[in-house]
C-alpha cells in the first residue's frame, strides 16, 4: 500500500513538473514573440514603412512573421516577394565556391584567363593582376559602378543611366578602366566586381547565371521563390517600396545582375539559411572560408562580410538595398542560427537599423534558449 502511494506521489510530481516546464516554455515563447513584434512594429512607425517580414531559423526552428499592411489594407504573408538586392552577392559567392570545387576556376588565377573578347591589359597594376579572390572580397580596384557616379546619384540621373546600361557597355567600360591601386591592397565595395564574377561564371559553365542559381543552389536548398524575375507576370509579384522621400520607388532588380538582381520571400530565404547552416556540401563550407581580414573583428569570405571570424560565435552577414527595399541577412554557423529581415522602404540608414534589430532579436533569442 505504501509503495503504491509513493508511486502515485512520484507520478503526480512528474506531471506537475511537466506542467510547470510547459508553462515556462510557453511564457518564454510569448515573451520572445512580444519582443519581436515590438521591435518590428516600432520600426515600421519610425521609418514610416508599410510592411516588414522576418525569418529566424536553426536546426529545430523555422520562425516566420509579417508585420504591417499595404495601402489597400492587405497584409504581407510568407510569400510576399522582395528585392533582396545585394544579398544576391552571397549567391554569386556560393556559385564561385562551387566553381572552385568543380575545378572550373582558381581563386588566385589572373581573371583575364576567364575573360573572352580582349586581352584586358588594363586589369593589372604594376604587373599585379586582378584575381577572383580580389573580386570576392571587394579588393580588385574596380569601382562601385560603371553605369553612374556619385554625382549622378545627387542629380537624380542614376536610375535612368543604370536602367539603360547593357552588358556590351559593361565590357567596353571594363576594357577602358585604369586601376589606380594594387589589386588586393584596398577595400572598395564594387558592384562591378560582383557582376564580373557573374560573367566569368557564365563563361566557365557555359550557362546563364539564372540557370546556375536554379540548378546549383535553389534546387538544392528547396527555395521555390528565389530567382531573377524579368517577365511581366513575375515582375507584378515584386513588392514595390518607397524611397527616403516616401515616394513609390522603381524596381532595380530588373536591371541588375550578379550584384543585386535576385528576388525572393521570407519562406525561401528561410530555406536558403537552413541549407547554408545544415548541409555539408563542399561548396557551402568553402563559401564561409575567410579570404581576407582587415582586423581581428572584420573580414570577408566569398562576398560575405564576416565579424569575429575566429571567435566562438562568428557571424557572416550581408545587407541589401534597392531604391525601395532594405534587407538584412546574418548567419551564425556554430549556433546553426540565421536571421533575415526585409522591409519595403529605403531611407537613411535603413539597412543599419535592420542590423540593430537583428542583433537585438538574436540576443533575445539566445536568452530565451538559455532560460529553458
């Protein structure tokens, strides 16, 4: 009789413990949800933005939420398509890593080996040529853009010049540009370098970049909505955003390439992050290899920015900004954690603000995880 009572008491204690544990977990989840909601809703108000989407993933989690509403009253959902702008460069970097694995290219080879239609004697300085390592780390000496200058941005001519720019004009400008610094010496963020990487990849694989992205990345990651959208039926699905003056902004992705032409949604970027964090594919692991380092904190991998690469919790990140969209993507491989935020506004330092929000949410997420 005593043994039965002890067993009953033990069972009751176990049930009470599980109930308390479940309540604590539920409280933690509610606390985290409330934290994320406040961060994003406050941001929408402060930036006068319409909508925002967020995706957070790890090996056990796929958390996605949308905030705000469009002027017609409809709300965003997990399939809402954004221009991801310069986050496209991380896909270009992954394709470059794949080309290295496939022995199509070598990182430290003179890029002129992979170019067609000219000898490009100008793509060297004092006898030192540009390599793919230089392109992937923005240390080629090539400018940010060929199509327009900072003066064109100030005068409002940049979009017109950019939207009428062509591949033929790109290579014409490439053949004429004179380097003023030694390749590998100075960081200069370069859309030109990213696009040149894309054209080299097309040459060595003899396939369009859009096909390479589909066959070598999105079919592997399971992304259904990450692609270059150029047909009218596809273009109509891209979310329009507003610029710093609150005006409806034109789409940049239609005129972009390897440096910023991809479009996607939170669900597909969640798949992308989980693929990058979970797969052991050789090109994925290689794409996170540090290629150059400016300090103990900051460096660059295959078009990824790195932070505290040698620490217990290194971060790989990239932001994206079109004329009316801002995005942020960060990976923490050792924690198998990824975060993506997108919003349809591009104002003063919007990408930086997304960075701050992402950092705060990741810190909160870790606190919640430790409290369980």
